[in-house]
């Protein structure tokens, strides 16, 4: 009897140990934004002391699982995924502070950009018409280093040694198989697992392009069993196998083409399955994080009694919190020293390293890395940089490894604008870029159209010195032909036949100023010729243009910057320019009348100072509403030209809309003025927005015409003009499509309506 009693006591003492050894695995499916449900499940399990010993996940399940495996609490994950930083993952947006305006040129209106090298055959020409992925990888390449480098260092590349052992799944589409990510760079593993085709750009791992794991296995219970052998599995499924594709649903067609069917079941003997069915949550609905978290949390709480019956072991949540805090405190900080570069020549490597090594001791921080990263990408000589942080435990510092993809040296651009108005343009540009110890660029481009014609050559050299410097030489020929008639809904019968020819040479020296501005010093010479009629009744068989010619020497100092998110019709960022200019030169007048041709053409010397300030800025008011504003002020101490029309042609213009930039309107011209406007914008989605623009214009001293056709200043602040425009804009990578209607206060009853496709942009001017 005593013998049996001892056996019973021994078994009874061993029973708690077997219960305490019960291991729990958590499997998280992919599903885009629907995967935010997983956070609520994890929170509910933690609050009820349910252990999570292993995690496997795919795509969004890999993101949530990896964060938890690195010691992020549910609160930490919610804070991260609500932050502007996370939004930049999937939008590709660059923060204003890192837009490196110093290296940028004026935007050009190309919709096709072909990069090539004479070393390659014609088969290697790379036309860039559409992006390789919907989401620009410029942010993701950098963010994944920041987020995962310390976790990779802590586990030494072995995902079993994270705070919680972890696996995720990617896809090798070439060999048609899943890739189980067990070791290596944690950021690469997660990045590969979530790279849904067409949406995100894949990455290369071990010479294989790795895509979203959901293509072959969107719910990796098999990986959980094979790698960790848990006693019980908790599964969270927020996805479903693709339904029958629909004729008008492109996304359903893509899913059916790339996604294999996944077994989303778990036998009752193996574990507990929670399935969530969503019909109204899209792939990128991350703004619904609170709603999706609560759905996961509430479902798990509702099932908690049955979960506790299956899982007897408990872990104290306070103990988890303390262990998590200790684990994360030991993660090595991101400090870098040595840089290795793949894909660049020795000269290019020297240039690239200077963008990061700014301190005397040769070390640099993640902030230095981030600034150098965006600086290098700002001038389009490097198409992509993939950074990796390799931890050196002996020195407690990271080595930075950069995989650089340099662009081909030569490029050909084709673009322009098609419009129902006079603004039809064809743009053509050819250029050469080269990156060695310094960066240089040569560009010859121009436009042909009814209103604007231009041919321009630009040569630029950037030196990556302690204080970076830029030297730019510009030679330009351009004409503006203002011709106005047949205005829709307009009763104004007064035509405008004016032409401005401009030829100049200019040298600019630039320096970076503050975080995203440029200080610029320039000097140049120009010949500007204005052609015009001074009367309203014109006999085209006999009458000829009057001409005023100006030979000028000028210099300028400017401070300018831009973080706008679009070449035209922006909805985010700002553009600002403060310019001081001084000009000296001579004016010549040539009359179109035969009786006046023998008169002296020399009208004397001109010299004047010109100060201008312009700023436009956009403020996000809510998810769909943006409020923009525009300000321009000008002061020019110009003398009057030979006649009123010549004076008005030389006066500063207020042209805040695309339509007004191609229109000659005397009512919005003056030598000194202030113009302001507001731009309420309703953003339907990332592509389409409705735009309204309202402006007021007030000359400080309006220019008037006397009986002798000479100019004089009228009474100060005696005139006020306004203009307004309503438009709907659809923005594509190759250009904007817009439909607009606008109204000018002068001439009276002036209405215009039209449609525009492409980009309406202009090259450099002599008088800015």
C-alpha cells in the first residue's frame, strides 16, 4: 500500500511540471490592414496571462509577429502603427526636413524617361513610364533598418534567439516555393514576407527575388509545427482564399493570378482557430487600426473561457513587462563607423562616404545616415540605396553596408501638355549625368508650343565638401506668344497680340541653407525683346509690331526651397523664395510705323532693384481636407519704358494658376504689388482631388496710361482685382489630368473652361 502511495505522490508532484511546460504557438495570417486585428488578440492573451512562446506569420502577420518577438508590447505596436512614420512606409512620402532641395533642378514635364548607356545595346534601354511598384520603396529601405537592425544584432541573426522565437514566410516565385525565414537580417525577412506583387517592390535574398509569403502560404501553421513543436496553437486568420475574379475588379484578378490556395484550418486537437471575415476593409486601410484592434480583442475575450480550458499554463503579465523592458534596454544603439559599398566605383564610393562621415571621430548616428541617404537620392544619379546595419559586438558599433544602384549616365525625356486652351506643348530633353569624386550633369532640353517655346542648355557640378557647393551654368532662348481670342463664355472682344523673346547666359553658385533650402548667388547677361501693338484696331496687311529691346546685366541673391509633393497641383508641403535682384542696362525702341523708323532708338539707361517674396503652403486639416494658401509680394524700382505697353510688358505679373501663367492680363501686372490666395482642397483618395482657388491682387501703385500713351503711377491702393478657379484633378505618375473653370475680375465677365493632360512647366527665366 505504501508503495502505491509513493507512486501516486510522485505522479502528483510531476503533474504541475508537465502543465507548466505547456508551450503555446501563435500563428498570424497575412491580410494587409486586416492584420491589425492580431494586435487586439495579443493584448487579450497578455491581459489574461496566456503565454505566447513562439510566433510565425506571413505578410502583415509577419510585421505584427516580428514586432512582438522583438519586445514590442501591444501599446508599443499601436503607437508605432498610428504614427506618421508608419504611414510613410506604405506611402513612400519623405518628411519635409529630409527633402534636399539643394541638389534639385526645376521640375521638367516628362512622362517618359529613358536611361541608357552607350556601353549597352539598344535592348538594355530602360523606359521609365510607370513605377515598378505602387509604393515607392525609398522610405521602406531605410525604415526597416531603423526598426529591425537592433533586433537582428541582439539575436545575432538567429530568429530563435529573439525575445520570442519567430519565423516568417516569403515566396520564391522563380522556383515556385515558399521560403521559411529562420535567420539572417530580420528586416529583410519581414520586408520579403510583406512584398505583395505590384504593390511593394521585392527584395533580393541569397540571389533570389523574395515576394509576399502569402503567394504560397498565408497561414504558416506547418512552419510552427516543424520548427517549434508547440503543445497547442492559437491561429488568427484575417484573410481568405481569392474568390472568382470579376471582370471590372483588377485587384481580384491579380490575387487570382498570384495567390495559391492556403489551408486556413487548424484541427481541434491541435489548437484554437479564430477567423475574421471582412468585406469592407481594403489592403491599405491602416487608418482603421482602432476598429480592427477592438474586433480582435473583443473576439478573444469572448473566447477566453474556452482558451483557458485548453491552455492551463499562466505567465504573469507584469513579469512579461519587466522582462520585455530589460530585453529592449540591452538592444545596441544605432551608431555607425565603417562603410562598405556595393555597386559603385572607387570614385563614387569616395563621394558617397562623404555624405555620412561628417564628424571628426568618423562615427555617425542614424540621423546622419538618414540625412545622407536622402541627399544621395535627391539628384536622380542613384536610383536606389538598400542599407544594412552589420553589428560589431567587440566595438559595440555597426558597420553600414550600402547596396547602391547607380543610374545609367545618359537619359532621354519626352513629355509635355495637351489642353483645350492654347497651352499645348511638346517637351524633349537629353542629358548626361556622372558621379565620381563630384557629381556633374549636362542637360539640353526645350519645349515647342503655341504660347511657350524654349531651348536651354544647363551644366551643373556639385561638390560634396564640408560645406557642399553647386555651380550651375544656364544658356537659354525662349519666347512667350500671348494670343487671346474665342474665349468661351467671354464677351471681351479686345485681342492681345504680345510676344516676349528672352535670351540669356547665367552662372549660379548654390549652398545648402537650413534643412531643405538653398542659398543662391547668380550673375548673368540677357537680351529681352518685347513685341506689341499699341492700338486696338490692327490692319494685319500693313501694321507691324512695335519692339522694345533691353540689354541687361544682372545679379541676384536668393533663398529658396520646396517640399511640394507634386510638380503641379500639390496637396502637401511648401514652396518658398526670397529673391533680391539688381539690373542695369539699356533700352531700345523700334516703331512698327514707317514714319517713326528713322528716329533715335536709344531710350537711355535703366537700373533698378527688385525684391520679391513668394510662399505657398498646404496644411492637412483632416483625412480628406487640405487648406493651402499662397502669397506673393513684389517691389521693383523700375523706371517706365518708352510707352505704356512696353512698361506693362516689363512689369511684374501675378499668375498663381496654371491658366494665368499663359495669359497676358494687364489687370494683374504692376511694379509693386501684393497678391494672396487660399486653396481649399478635398482629397477623395490618393489619386483624385477637388481643388478651389481664390485670389486677390492689389497693386501698390497701379500703372496707368495717359493721352500720349505713356505710363504713370495712379493713386496708391486704388485698384483691386480677383480671380478664382475650380478644378478636379486626377494625378498619375506620368502627368495630371485636370478639368477646370475659372473667372477673372478683369476683363469683365471673363470665364474660361478647359481640360488639360500632362505637365505645364517652364524652364529657367532671367528675371525671377
